[in-house]
């Protein structure tokens, strides 16, 4: 299969099936053909190549799963490589966070961690080769002048007045650029390709620029740095990468990728030849995937940091309570497409619900407490009632809950003048307390302003499990927490970060930040949880009965938990799927 064959892949092969009838994405189809043809000695070697200029987001998670997954499925290897060619925007913090994210998602680069900066010397020598072949020249035009000379999509560009410098002069100037003789922006090294090319990326692109910036790995050794479109393909080549998988926006850059590889002597016989293949990036509704925009949200304090639970960053999703398994499942479900589209965030929420429905322990938590006094229950008595930890997973066992005369229920579980089909607590009505007794309301206590302060109820002593009236049917079942044993907690409820499904579609005169959801975070400080919720820490996750799925936030302290709501119980994606 030729390198351009991905452009003309038959639709039936774009996402077909393998010999076992299992789905195969179009990249795997290309790999299958390459393996059959013995290309690159029938090796599969991929790489995940982030730039360390920000935290990874869920779009990167798709790329991580794809690159490591293709390598694993084909008995190959996958490198982790940092494309650290722009020191002005790169930080060690980002390098560390990227490693942590890849590991957390469950992938292992097996010691193959590299940096583009590892190759600064050979990249420089390759540039010398290009100059000696008459295929690169030093240009003194400013960045703005280069843009002007470049032309447009309908008009060819103009040759730089410095394009015909002699090889000797170009070699001398480039070596002096490296030696630090010239200020930033005064000169660049450009490829000499074709200023009339219909592809603007081929109109003598810049290969090196002068940038007197301290590099987090090489220090002040270099004052010239290679451009991404030059460093990336040659880094792939030097690492023996066979399939360089990237997103669709790089499809117009593929001719330059190939030009760089084809015009330097990097050791083809030893390393083989990488092939760039593009797939559709992830676009997720009600969020943004631009690292520039995410950085703006952080730096302009619209969010609390890169790991804010409202952010689509991997660290934000982790703090929110998403599991690695749910994110991998999401990436598998959305598949590998060749056309950009918008993925409904409800699918991501569906994936975490499916995971936690089986694996999350249930606990009682009252977010907006209303006190209930059970007047016929002994004042000083405490019972320990057995309840299941997860009805969907009996292997998780049971626990004991304290029950006493005074309990909390949710404010929303009582209405003094309810509508029809209100099956919670009401005057003269009765409900079952989960894993406890049936209670009936007899009196509503109010303060001098008319606000309800507590409810007085009575219980049926024989209605708990094993009692004579345990099987008596009532229409409503409520969660509750014993007042004497309740643990105060802070609970943070999250909604979509943006009010607009596609915040990148900016109306005239507006920016994406104009679509931020002012109600994306609600903090509740008067919540009460059962005793088992007192010291929940780490990456544990729970279902608060009837409320949703929650996890402890790192802000938690012993005896003073803080919980993030991961997702509510209502599954809109499941409804959409069944309706479809």
C-alpha cells in the first residue's frame, strides 16, 4: 500500500472487519497491508509525541489509547516522546504531568521515553546536509515579510531576495546563527522547495529560528531551535517509527513530513521509513480542546487550575473521579474516524456510569438536610442496621448503618402541599427509610418566620427487615443519615463548563469565554454523610444513594471530607441510544 493510498482507501476498508469478524479501523487496515507486504521488516512501531506546553486533555487520551493500542495489538512498540522544540512555552511541570497521565491511563512506554531535544545535534547536521545540497537557505526577511511573500491560496508566493545565496554563504550564516551572533528574529533557515506550490506549507517553510531561550533540558547550549514540522518527521525516522499517527489538521503538512525524510541521509537502511497517517481529532460537546484556550482558562482564573474537575484535562477528569477504564472504554466506543465530528459528552458520562454502577460502593449522604424526629423511637437507643454495599455486585458485601431517634432526610423529599404522584414524605403520608423502617409524618415544626425547621414522625417497629410488616408496600423509599452519627461534608456539584454545545463556534464580537457557564460549580457546605464517609480519601468512588456518583477531593481532611460529584444518575446517552 503506497503512502498516499490512505487517501483512496475503499469505504468498505475504512472501518472493516478482520479475519475473525471483529471491527478494524482504517489505520489497522493500513497496518495489515504493510505487514503483509513486509514493509519496515514487518514491524509496527508507533509513538505518542506531546509538546510539553500544557496538560493533556481527553483528546490526547484518544491518541494515547490509539498509539499504544495499535502497538499492542500488532506485537509492536510505542514510544513516549516529548516534542520540546519551543522552550519559551515548555516547562518541566508539563513533562511530569504527561508522564503521570499516560501511566494513570494504564500504558507503559517500557523505558522508551525520548525528547526531540535528544536529536538537536543530528537535526542540525541534517540542516547542514540540506544547505550543502542547495535545498535550504538563510533568509533575512522578518516574520511579517515572510507571510507577505508567501502568497495566498489563490496567488503564488514570491521568492525571497535571499533565496539564491550561495551554499558557502548559507553555511557560514547558519553556523553563525548557531554561534549566537545574531539577535532573535533576525534570520531563519528555510527549505528551498516551491514558492508556487498549491500547498502553502511547501512554500519554503521555516526550518530553524533564532530563539535565545533557556531550554529545560539543554540549558543555554542552543540559541537556534528546529521548527516542529522539521523536527517531528526526523525524530520519527531516528526512532524507527513505522506509523506516525496524528490528527487531521496535519494532513496538509504530510508533504513536508515526507520531504524532510526524503531529503536527508538519516540512515534509511537502519531505521526504516515512517509513514504519517491522519485520523479525526476528538471534539467533545460543551467543552474546548484547544490547549491554547485551556491555558487561557487557567491563566485568566476562569477555573481553579489545570486539574479543575470541570476541565477536560486528564488530570481534571481524574480529580473529578473518572476512572482510567471508563476513559479507555470511551475512546474505544468513539472509534477512529477519518472525518471530524462532534461527540456528545453524554457518551463519556455513560461510560463512567456503567463502570461505577458495578464497582462503586453505595453510601448515604444528605446534601440539603432536613431534620426528622421519630417521636416514638427510644431517645437513647442506637441500632446498627445491615445494608448492601452494592446491589449490582453482591460480592462487595454489606455494612452496618447507625439508626437513632433523630435523622436527616433531603429537603426535597418533603412537600407540605405536594402535587399528584409525589411519593415522598407528605402530611399524613408514609415512606420507607432505606434498609430501616417505615415512617409516617404527623407534625411539621416551623420557626417564627414560617420556615420549616424539623418534621415529627412515627415509625412502625415491625417494618424493618425480618419484622412482621417488613413486606408492607409503600411507594416511596428515602435515604437518610443519623443525626448523632452524621459527618459534616462539603460537596461540589458540577455542570458543563460551557452553555454552548460548540464553544469554538464564536459569534461575531464574542469569544469562547463568553459562553462559560456561571453555574458550572455549586458548592454545598451543610451536607451530612454516614460515618463510613468520614475518612474516604484517594481515588475511591461512591454512589450517594439517589444523588449520583461522587469521589473525595484532594482538599479533604481527616474527619472533614470534600466530595466532587462525578456524574448524576440520569443517563441521557442510554435514552438516546435506545430511542435510536
